[in-house]
């Protein structure tokens, strides 16, 4: 592929970035479903139209994420894989692509090994072939929608749930891919014609970021199963929580506020950081937020061919004492919008809290709900902000960037940007709610992240659309991860109403890694909740010891092995080149027994720590 070959999407007619509201699953018709699908598909492709040259979709904006070409194919392949599971189609579109693009990566830590698919030796398909595949999948989904109307209401047990799953999955990747584009060199991008950044300032300055008192109250977390909109599995279930009184900052922390932290030398002060956070600072050699731009050649997080790239290469004369940094928006470097919220990872947010004083921390999921002051829940979608007409918040691509923290009106309690602008880090670790259950369409969407190492984010961002911008949305990222994601402060002298995930997660080659609690005033009896991923419960040392005792210390297991041995001996006597496959092999005693008779034995177990 020529380095000058243009991205075919860049030459298409201008894309629209108007995002539609989701479908009301109690009364949507085929026309509405089709419009929402077309809108979803075009938004995604419109984002990628910003990449100027075709060969740059093979670049890796983040050393621990896959190249852009993967995500272009991934969102399309999921439609096929889920519609097949649902029985809405009976044939694949492209078996190779549907295997290649099925699964992304979820690195264990910031210093994890680069995925082998980032290397130059891995052969990704031509962009033209991937775009043709996307067209074929588009036509397939349209045909499914045109062929039969769904039985209403569409629920999690309906085959049509898979159609909405595909659309909401693509909208998630619209957001995460926008972050990858934001990490690419700006020379590789051209802002699309209809993409409009938000205003740099509101009509009046934001002013002091005061703390607002919130009285004690109760919240209910969880989405009713009969609510007529699409939801991911982790949204369902329910828990009632008592929230003690607290104070919260009325605004998200702005770039201006965070500048004080940077200029105080906080990135070189180990005392402000958690152990994990300081290790991240040292590895990344961070000196300021990743989307701030200076002239010092700061280390970027790009991978593969871009591993030496730095976006901090401004001429020194472009910066002044009053304007020491510029700001990397998705497609351009802008003058620093000081009243926009700062974009940071969890480690940086926690360090800022410590810098402000030991009495400060991040909010919890329950406190975030208290600050939102949502209208009472009903069975009508109109109680969810994403379904409202022109809801006063920076969500659903109202702008193509963040906006001043005081641009939109506050909640009834006085808090700004409880929905939209940027996501907010909270203290809770991601976990299912009581009553959590998966769906067979996507039984591992949430559960791998119920590991105590994925921290929750709340509220959505400017590019959150569909379910992501819902009042019920519950998402998470690893603590070193970057997104359009910031934070606000909370102060309280009461117990912290936080839910931390109790999980002993075994990592091959490393074992169970320490995961210390960093939340102040936590009540362990209330706050430590067993992971709802049952696999992690199977990974504990206690379970391993029990399995060893069963296999090597209980007579009934010897009886089972004798039956296995007799069956294997009969087969081996009659056949040559006999292979055996052992499901649930545990610590391997049965597999080792079979090696004395079979030519090849493969043992598979649900638990990594047993091997």
C-alpha cells in the first residue's frame, strides 16, 4: 500500500455527526430501528474518515491497544456473531474476518507486553477489503430489519436484543476509538467538515469550585428489567444504599485547577501517589496530563511504529508563562481551554485529591447518584436524559469536544456536568449488582472486569451516545487508562459508601497480585463485596487446596479414575494414535493418567491458577 494512498472514507461526501436518540423498545418500529442503525454505522465511519492516508489505520495510537483497522472490522463482526447466536441469520459473511476481529485486548497493566497483533509481522487485511466487509454486514443487518418486525416489547430474551446489542456496542467503540484518534499524530488527521468543537469559555467565568453540602439519603442502584431500553448486563440487579452526608465540588476539576497541581511539582512527589500510581508515573515518565501539549518531548503511549512519537514538540516560543501548555483535542492542538475539565486517569485524580488534603477523595457511585438528583423512575423512557429532547448537557455529540464546566445549568442541588462533558472517576470497583446475570448473547461482556482492578466511571462524556449516556450506564476502565474522563472532589467525615470488589485474580506468570485498598474511611463489613464473576471465586488458594485434596486424597476420585482408565484402555487397544481431551482437568491427575495410554492428551480447566 502506498504511503500516499488516501483513506477511501476521507473522500466520501461529508458525514453528519448528529446522533439520534435510542429506540424505545416498547413501541419502536422497523423504520426507527433502521434509522438508528444507519446513524450508528455512519457515525462510526465518519470518525474514521478523519484519517487522511489509508496506511495510517494500521498504526497503533496506544501501545496496549490494537491498530485502528481492527476496530473498523470489530464492530461489524460483532453484528454477525451475535445475530448468528440469536438465530436471525444462518450463515457467516466472512469466517476469517469474524474470527480475526472478534476479540480485542485488555492489558493487565501499563507495562504489559505489547500484543503480538501490534507487530509488523502480523498481516492485517487491506483497508478496501475491510470496508467492503463493513458494507456487506451493513446490508445484512438492513435485510434482517426489513424481513420481519420484532415482537414488542423487545427484551433481553428476544432474538432482536442482539440487533440492539450490535448498535450499542458500536457506539461504545465510537467513543473509545475517538480516544485512539486523539492519541495519533495530528499530521495524520483532518477534522471532518461537520465536526464542531465546543466554546472555549462560557458567557461568564466558572469561578471558584466550591463544595456543596449533600444531606444523608438513600439511593437504589440498578435498572428495572422491564425498563424499555437496551441495557448491558451489569446494569441489572438492584441494591439500596444509605449515603451519609458529604460535600462535593460543584464543578468537575478544570484544566486551570489542575495546573496548580502540575506547577507544584506533584508528578515528582511520591508522597502524593498510591504505590501503583507512582509505579505508573515512573514507567510513563509523566509530567502533566496526557492531552496537554508542551515543548519537552514528553513520552507518548503510542505503540509499534509510533513508539518514539511525542506530541510535546511545540516550538518553545509558542508557549508563555501565562500559557505554558496547549491542549490536544481529537483532531487538533488548541490553545488551552482552561475552563474545560481536565482529562486524567485514576492515578492522577487520586494524587490530586491527596495534594488538596487527606480529607479529600473521589465520589462513590452512590454519591454520584445523590448529586445527580434524577427525576423519579418510571416505566416511561422519558425519565432517562438520553431520551429527552435537547437535554441541557454536553452528551450525544452536541459538541465534538469538552465544554466549559459552567456552560450548562446545574442540578437541583447545584452540581454541574453530572451528565456529559467528561466521564467521572469514582472510587467503586466494577462489579455486578445483587441479582446480576449474564446474557447468552454476550456472557463475558462485563464479568472479566469484575476483578477489583477496573474502577468505575460515571456520567458519560460529550461523545457518549445511546446507552452510554443513560442514567443506568455503568462502565469501568483499568486505573491507568485514558478516556474523555475527569473527576470531581468529595469531602466527608462519615463512612465511605463504596463497593469494592473482593477477587483473588490469578495472572499466569505473576500469580495473585496485591491490590491494596486506597479508599479512606471504608467499612470493610459493608464495602468488600464478593466478585459476581464466579470464575474468580474458583481461582482462590482455598479452592486450589480443595481440588488437590479431592484429586489426591479422596477414595471416590480413585474410583472415577479407574473407570476412566478402563475406558481408555479399551479404546487404545482397538485404535492407533489415540488422543484424549479432558474438560475440567483440575490440577491434572486424570490427564497425567491418560498419558500412560494415549498418544496425545489435552487438559482444559476453567481456572488458570490450577496449572
